[in-house]
C-alpha cells in the first residue's frame, strides 16, 4: 500500500519531504519537519511532535520516527530544545516554541486537530508531561518514553485536562537511569487522576529509544479520537 501511494507522489514538491527551520547542527530552538511525499491535502493528517533526550537535537531525532511517519501517514516535527535539554527546572522557555510549531504546521498543512501527539525520549518524555499537561496545551495525546516522573507534576495540572487524556507510557524494565518503578508510579498516579493510560513495559529495554514502539504508538493515535 505504501509503495502504491509513493508511486504517484512528486518528492520535489516544496511542501513535502524533510525540512529544517533554524535547526542546523549548531543551532538550538528550531525544528525539523517531515511531511510524507504522498501528502496531497485531501484529508487531515495526525501530527506528531517528537522531542529528543538530554543534549540531543531534533535534526537527528527526526530519523528515529521518519520511517514510521512515512508508512503510517502522519506529519512529523522534531523540535530542538533552546538549552542543552528541555525546561525541566526554572522558567519554561520551550512550551511556547512547541505551541508555535503546532500552529505553523496547522496553517500550512491539513492537521487532524483530534490527533496531535506530544512524545519524547528521556528528558523529552519528562517534558511531554510538563508541557503536555498545561490546560491550554494543543496536544490531544501524550506518549512519554523512558521518562522521569514525580507525582508533584500532577499538582499543577487541571483535573479537566487530565480527565480522559490518552497517554501511552513506554518504559524499559532494565532502565538504569530512571528505574521502571518510576514508570509504574506514573501509570498509577495518572490513572487515579483520570487519564486514559496505555502502559507498555518492555522486558529487555534499557535506557534507549525503542523504535519498534513507534508503530504501536501511531496505531493507538489513529484509534478513536480523544473526547
């Protein structure tokens, strides 16, 4: 099916393929974007915002998701934190950039507003909680991967934001940086707060990005829309 969709696509069009916005290897605060070559604007597509881990960069993290974005038909943005990692402590200097990416992409391409996913690895996963649980966040789904978590994160979240919020939580049983008990605590606390949690504990996964989970996450994103 993917081959047939790609067969008639023109990869030379300006609005498809890989693009970078102030996101060179030495730049911070920009983002990289991938729009599958067969996008034609005839229907609204899900949008995935995928955040790198500490000291990472969106330009390279884009490739952790690109294959699955192409095969599943989603628009993919990989932002780069303004500092070496995301705004986990102190003033939040990154959420406004994430919101601006969603706004920019939604203006230029047809985005399914019922399926806007914020996901991330390690520090990026932790920031998906902090940014994604804001009451005015534009994200309909969250998917923290190998993330840290503390119940205090929920103290600043409005009950209405948490109620029924789809969250896909992935963690490795062998994670040496954030032990798996952290993820189990997150699962239980988020469920108790009313979120719709899907929990995936990967037995042989350490603190590394599980690309094989991308397809499952996108299938979950493509399910019934969030209320």
